[in-house]
């Protein structure tokens, strides 16, 4: 009896101290996020922290809509914009596993009747924005060139000259993902949306399956309202609707819980053998032997994923609309997912601050 009492009295303070430490940690993270949202004028934010494929922290902050004052909850759904590219990469690497595709393949090995200047570009070059392809977007948000339709824009972009020699530099461009969508559809023999729906089912992402891509007004009203901050002070509502041609580049909607499920499924080999993650996350190497990306932080671009190559805590990221980001720290078995409804909120700039607590 005395022995049992001794063991119990020994364990209890340790368990209590661990609980208190965890609570302090959670409070500090919450305060960091609230301060950051105030500084950056972010209306609403969802957070998930995943350690060893288990969610150890979730947080919901601010509002989905300023007009309705509806709070962000675990059920809130966010448009994730170009984070969709990460899913396109997964679809392509599945084809690599099946022997139907190699990232080093030239485009003419998979699609016919492309412009001559495009034919010897590689799959990896269009994935990594190093191809020099002309732009299929007009530069005004997500408006397509030509007559503004998917077919019209596809015909128009093929008549434009290339921007630079393939593999000579990085320039962000959605045209490559339109091409990748056509390659994926050819080999899967299904519409691109159906291909991604298979991923949603495997990863337990019913919200993504229901709310992605086709944005009718009813669905738009259900999503967290997106905002811009054009003058740095006053938030402006914005509705972004993507045309089918660029679905492989953008068009998904989901939440942090489902994205956590996706990352777990990816690491556990639900989509393809885990050893193929090295192909998914390998940045393109330019002719000068270097990698390039958006900035000094995201300094490489892979198959729909960005690479954060650095000596301490190297990472892989998937971001969208400068509003959302996933960062995977492979050496730490840690993933941080942040979704916001402010285009330009740039959570990529403060996710490391969250990660330091874990």
C-alpha cells in the first residue's frame, strides 16, 4: 500500500507540471497569433499543429466575415488558392510511380500539337515555374487572357512568344499548371477535378470534395470571406472565382483539419510510396546550378511545393494567395498549417515563430 502511494505521489506532480507547461505553451501561441493578426490586420485565422502525424494544437481566431461578425470555428472553410498546386504535384508523382511519367520528360512525350517552342520543355520545368512559358492570366487577379474563357485563353496563350530560355530563371506562371492538368487528365482518363476527388476521399477531406472548384453563389456564401488590404489600412472584400483551365493551379477550399489529414496520408503512403516524396519535394536546379523561388526564404520550387533550404530547420511549404501556408519540418516531424482570409496576410512570414514552441 505504501509502495503504491509513493508511486502515485511521484507521478502526479510530473503529470501536473507537464499539463501546466502545455497550457502555458498554448497560451503563448494564442497570444502570438492574436498579436500578429492585429499587426497584419488579418480578420480570421485557423491553425493546426501536427507532431508525428497527430494534431497537438488547433486554434480558431477572429471572424470569417467582418460584415456578419461570424467567428472562425473548427468548421470554417477557407479558399486555399495556389495551395492546390501541391495536390497537382501528388497526382503527377502517382503517375511517376505507375511508370507513366517522369519529371524529366519533355512535354511532347505526353501532349500533341503544342507550339514548337514548348515541346522540349520538361515536366519539372513547368512544375517549378522555370519554363519561360507565356502567361495565361492577364495580370488582373485571376482573369484569363483572350476572351476570358478557358478554351479561348488556351488558344490565345499558345500564340504568344516564350518569356525566356527554359531553366534559366524562375518566374511564377500559371500556364504550366494548365498544361500539367491536361497531362494528368490524359493519363488518368478522367477530368482533373475527379482525379483530385480521389485524393480527398483517401485523405478524409469531405469539405474539400464538396466546396472546391465550382464556386456558385451558395458555396461562396459558405466560405470565409476573403479580403485585400489595398491601401494598408482598409480591408476590402474580394471574391475570387477560378476558371477550369487553371484548376490545377488554384481552386480548392478546405480547412486545417482536412489539410492535417492530407499531410498524414501523404507521409503514410496513401497516395504513393513514401520514398517518392523525394521526387515531389526536389527543387528544380537551374542551368547555373542554383535553385530559385519566391524569396530568400522559399528559395526553391519543386512539383507544386516550395522548398525552404537552410542549415537550421529546412522545410517544405505549400502556400496560396499569400493568405495560407503549410510548412513541413521533416527533421522535426512537425507540420504547421495556417489559413487566413487576408490575401497578402503572408503567414509564411510568421509560421517559424509558431513552430519554435514545438
